[in-house]
């Protein structure tokens, strides 16, 4: 393995499920959380035999340098549970030291006690699910924190020694206007986070709000969700404002102070192996992709029966590897070095994809920067269409 792998731990629990959430998360975990943490620890410590049982390579000695606890809300874990899981990762992988250890948390999870415990466990980066700094928008989607409390949260984390703080915002929440979006962005900048993620509201059947929007129904404040054009304008305004404020726009949804890009997430976009544990966790070893059971009940049931949690896997063909390198690389604002890609796969990539590249360059969605092909600022809004055309 040329580069150390990334480790992802799925903690699929929340106090309540937000209306826009399309992740495999579960509210009110009091009864199941201890059993889940025990099952997750077992999966990490016995990964070799569990992977072998699924027909996968055991990968017995793997160096790793990033860990990311996502969910759900991993900030709900107790210090003891967090320590247990991180010790299991260190026991199962070759970890000489974390280059980055990230914990996702909601503002209401952040207390002086929790922040100190996280830092003591080795967590050096917090990803805060803020989503908005406007109270009406937060309440509309079921967020329980107050917009006014976020500044206190930043202060608590910094006093605990955690300076690397990422903040999430969503463009397209119910009741959002151009003015309230500006309020959230400017409020976020005043907090001086090292990293900001800006997501456009996803509309699909996997969330309550998404289903209601698709059905054109009135529930979950669906009638107050901004039009697509307004959401796109909000995103483009964020790109302009954050870049003016000194943030590097390094990936479609991600902005960072120089040197503060997410080391873990970069592995996903650049083809570095990563290994996921827990409900609906995904893994990639450079040759194969596999996934765990995608419901809590199924995951725990497999553990009780001493079965592998892996429910599906696929060996990638050369064509599939090329396609992934191409569209994942295009997510990065630096674009894809097609000459390097051509050498790696022994095929002229520019010639192979001449038609879609020409079409989207003409449309103003793709552009060349030297030998790199990249999405334009306008093309960021149509990235899914570009990716679909390349995969076709």
C-alpha cells in the first residue's frame, strides 16, 4: 500500500433525525448504543477473519494515519466508548501517530468535559454540524442547538486544545433567503473555523424533507424551501465570499485555510485505500469496494450470529478504476491530470472521452488548465450531469 490508509468508524445514532438527513442514522440510541459499540469494537479487532469470511483479502498489516468518526453524531459517545474504539483501531492497524483524527459533533454535544475528553483521546479535529446560524431555519429542520450558542462551542473546543474546527452549512433549508444565507456565512466567518463545508440541499427519497419535496407535499416546511435557482445562487455566493476571505476552495463542497484541507476525505477523492467499520460503512483497498449491512438491526443480528458484517463487494475492472479516478478527481478544484491518468491506465484518456469533454468545455462546465481537466465555477452546479456523461 503506497500511502497509509484512512479509517472510518460509523456511529449511526442521533438524539433526533433532522428532516433533510438521508444517512443511515437512528434517533434515541440509549438502549442500543452500548451493544453497538461492543459490536463495532469486535469488528475492528477481528477484521481479518471477518473480511476473509466474506471472500476478501485479510490485509493483516496495514498502516493508517487518519481516522474519521462520522454518523450520525459520534459526539454522543462517552469518553470511555471513544477510547475503547480508538484503542481497537490502534491494535488492528499500524498507527505510529494520527496525521488527522476527526470527530463529527453537534453543537449541543460540546461541553467542557467532552471537549477535554476528546482531546485526551487524541482527537485533534472536530467537524461541527451547524447547518445554519438562523434560528428559524434550525427549528424548521429539527436541529436542537441555538444559533447563538455556536460561538461558545468554538471557545470551549479551543480552550481544550482543539484548534482545527470544521463547520458545515446547508444551502436550501426551509425559510432560507439570500439575506439569511448571507447572515449564516458572515456569522461563520466571524468564528474563524479552519475549514467550512457548504452543501446544497439533497432532494431524494432517503430523507423526510426530500420525499415531501418530490411529492410536492406541505409537510416538513417543504413549501418554504427555496427554488433550485436560488439554492444555486447561494452556493455561488458562498464560493465567492469564502475565497475572498482567504479560504481555499479545494473540493466541490469544501473550503479550507491553507494547509487545513481534510487529510482523511482527500483519500476518497484521490484513490487512497480506506477501511470502514460499522453500519453502512464502505471500504476500498485499491482493487475492490465493499459495504457493511446498512441497517442497525441487520448489523447487530450478524454480530450475534458471528457472521461477517460485509453484505456486498465488487472487484473493480480497469475501466471502472479509470472512471472512478476521473470523476472523483474532478471533484477536486485542481482537476485531473489526464496525462498522468493516461500513463497509469495505458490509454489516451483525452481521446477516449473526446465527445463529452468537448461538449462540456463548449457548455462552459469543463475547462483545461495546462494538462489538467477541471470543472469551471459554473460547472460545479452541474457536476452530476458531467460525471454521468463520463460514466456513460
